[in-house]
C-alpha cells in the first residue's frame, strides 16, 4: 500500500510506494519488517444509523457476494545479499578471491487484487507487482495459482494479471464510479498485513482527490479502514459493484484512504489486455492555470478554465484551429477548471474520437470539434540561457544564432531575459532568467526592436500580458506596471 506522509499538517501530501507486507528478508530495500501479533481481538461491526438505510443488503451480504473474486497476491523479488565489504569492493573482487558470487536472497511482499474476467484476468496495483520475478495468487477457496503480468501502467498505478491455473473463476461486477456520491456506504476488501479476505466498512469521504501521485490523480477518498496489503483490492458499493481499486493511505492518519475510480481502471484494463500498453488521447497544447490577472487580461468572465499557452504544429488542436490565448472551458461535455482536469480527460479519451471543445476567445464563447490523436512519446527539452533595461524590472538581449542553437529553438524570434530585478513586477509575475519573450500584449516580438516598441510607452498602472517560452513549454504571465 502506498503511504502518504506529512511532516507538517498542511496541504502537501507525499506519496511513498510500499510493496505490501514483508514476509521474509527485506534486504537492500531497507524497509522494516512488519510483525503480526498471534492473538487478534474481535472486530466489531460498524453501527449503521437508521437514517442511512442500506440500498440493497447488509454488509455481510455484499461481502459474501464479492469475496470470491478477491485474491491475495504473493510476489517474490530475487536479489543479491551483500555485506558492506562486498558493496565497497564490488562483485568482481568477491568472485576473484572467494570463487563465487554473493548468495541470492528472496524478498517477498503481499498485496491484493480482483478477478474481473472469469477466464482469470485480474486487476491490481502496479506497485504490488512491478519488480516481481514470481507471482503467486491465492483465490478465496485457498487454491494457489501462478500468474503473469499482462501489462502495467505506472501513471495510474494499475496492472493486469493473468492467472495460469486454467478453468473458470469467480469474477466481480464492475460499477460506475461517476455515479458515486459523497456519503455512500462502501466496503474495502483485501489482505491487510497478510490477513486474507478482510472486510472493512465506511463511506465515500470525497471525490476527485489529487494527492501528488501522478498526472491522472482523481481518487475516491474513503474512511473505510485500508492498510498495507490492501493495495489492489476492491472498494465496493452496497449493490455489490466494484467502484474503486484501493491504492493509497495517509501514514499515521486515520480514515484517509484512496482508491482509483473503476471507470478509469476499466479503460486502462481494456488497453492493457488488448495491447499490453495504454493508448492515451492527445490534444497537442501546452496549458496553464487561469489566474485572476490572466482572466482580466483576456476578458474572461471568471477564472474557471485553462489557458492555452502554446499549440503544437500539426497536432489535433492545431488542425482544429485552436490558438495560444484561447481558454478551454469544456471538453467533451466535461467542465475544465484546472490543467490536471484537461490532461486527465483528454488522456482517457480514445484516439480517433471526435470531441466538442468549448472555448473563450476574444470576448466570446466558441465551439470547436477536435479529432483526438494518440499521444506521442515525450520528447525534447531546452536549456536556459541568459541587453536592454526596461521599467518592467528585467534585462533582455537578442536571440543570436548561437543562443538559438544552444537553446535548440525552432523559432529564433523573440528576446531572452538576461536578468530579473528582485521585487520588480516581472519577478512577482514569475518571469525568470532564461525565459524567451514571444509576445507582449498579444503582439509578436521578433526581436529587440519589437520589444522596445511595445514596452517604451508603458506607464504606471498599465496592464501587461507576456507570452514566454520556458524550456519545452509556453506560458502567459500578466501583471500591472509599477514604477520603482
């Protein structure tokens, strides 16, 4: 189970991957072995308030229906056990003087999973199996089966396994996580601390949680007890349908567990089974949050939406006519309020599908249809580099051919920020040394002449909107000029 630790009780959540519960030597992993006491106290069932009747059945009925599809996952990771002496001198030294390699050790860990197809296809967390050399699955009837990895997606922490035992298996019913409401009763089923087929109850505490695990964070939060070893197990509604895959907890916290929505898991599962990898949708834009300053600069009614800072040539967005400075309000009927909203929604859209995008452009809403493509591999990066002083509080210099080569700039136009005065409007807006200025107040900057022309008449109180290129991305900044 991934644990999320907080040094101070503020809104920063740190995710740490923990591969189940150690049963043997943890070796170089350096993780303290967890011990289970032989005497277990009786667990009392939660009291269900009369005001919240169960929609379908009792906890016992739901658990009984789902438990046959829940599996216990045992993994083995082989490694070489080395003493500090061997670490210092290396394996070759050890072989030369002792005639053999250091002995191997086996590191074991536990997790949970869920059979989603009667042929033996199961879902679990990627962090449960990603380093495993052997995988053994124990089904609810106690039978042991070898399993192999069909595919993994670390960005969503999901993996698909195939059980190799043959025959037919009990499979779970998958629900619709979009229909889940805060306050709904749920059960978490899995193998916390290696205790198989453990059931805990609670409610959905929140939806759409971003915990810093990756670009597709959209977790269901629950207060149903989730512990190390629950990773990959199901979160189930009171109709016996799986609505999430348990994946993370807050270290030293109580009532803070997180599950991957099953609707996201369905898409990942389908791609991994069909192709062994995940095909993500691609729009081809660089976006940034819409701050109040930027919203005013672009005449937007409110700060909801994301601002397009750059459009990649020959991308779906480029072919559909999207422009830098457009504000995306909705994508395929879903409201977009932050960059992660857009990234997640587009990424889960199948390549080849046409989507309706609602934009704000030049004081009016506009509807555009875009055919989504498959995301390409992530590519290039730019190095930053560092004469003209302006009242904006920064020095700029021309983009010379040499600088353009060093920065790997496709377009050598613009000016490069060489220095930013501390406390200046430019510094407060976030402009940094090495940024390339492409536009000032929506006007193109080809060189020093354009920059000086567009900034020479600025006075105190004037609003300025600047388009920057920073590394591989473009972004807008907006601020009010103030004389020193």
